[in-house]
C-alpha cells in the first residue's frame, strides 16, 4: 500500500502514525533510536507490506499490468490502490478527505525534526503538490507516476501505467475493494497485538 493507505490503517496514535509513514525510509533495523511507539508504527508498516505482497488479489492485480514494468508492478499497484481509497474515501471514513489530509500534513510538519532525512526532503513536495488528496484524480496519479519514473531515470516506465489503469479500471477497483476489506481486518488485529 502507499502513503494514504498506511496513514489510514494506523491506529489513532501520533507516534504509530509517524512510524507507519516513515518506514520506507528506514533501512533494516536502524530504528532503535525512535520511541517504542514509532518503532511499533514501523513494524506495522512492514507487516502490512508483507501481507499485501502475499495476498492473492494483489497478485492478480499485478498480473494485469503490462510486462514492461517488471519488478515495479508492486509499486504501481500500491499507487492504484491509494487512488481507489481516495476515490471511495467516504466509504471508509466519516472525516472528509480534504480535512483528513490536512490533519496528516499538520501532524507530520509538527513532528518534522524526528522524520528521517529522506522523509524530510520528500514531505514539502508531498504537501505542495497535495499528493494524498490528489490521488483521487487521474492527473494526480499521473503526477505521482511521472515522479516515480523520473526517480528511476526512466527505467521503470511507470509514467505509462495510467494507460493500464484506464484499460482495466473496473477490475482494479474490484480487486481493491476485495483486498482492502481483508487488509483493514488484518491491520486492526496487528495494531491490537502491537498496543
């Protein structure tokens, strides 16, 4: 899952939210300097990723992608699934997406000094371009895919993946709906184990 989903799946605990958000920028077990709750958030993120990668519905989504993306197909599906979470946000939350997103940006800015350097470098761009809110729009997804393609120096060809999203839109939407129901249950159980 991508940023919006990881934030959404975190329990209502500031430090766990931060840990879940920063986990991709933490190498191996180099997180012992963080508080216990931030460490729990990092562990939750990794559990979510492991569960996601092994889920048959997610594997089905990956198989639908063009072979040109190779090992980037998992990253693309994470972005697609954040799109469907944003588009269907009212199904999953009583808080309007724009208000939720602002509260998450505020939380991260308030705790900016404890974020890893890579997260600190990324966050201003995320906020300026409002990634979390704009996942719901085709233009927002295209911007994210373009950015990912630039970071891989064009090797990933991820900028072309919006074609696949449009081609198989309903199938991806159905996959997301099925999978996310399972993932919510899994994440709640894992959060309870961690707390």
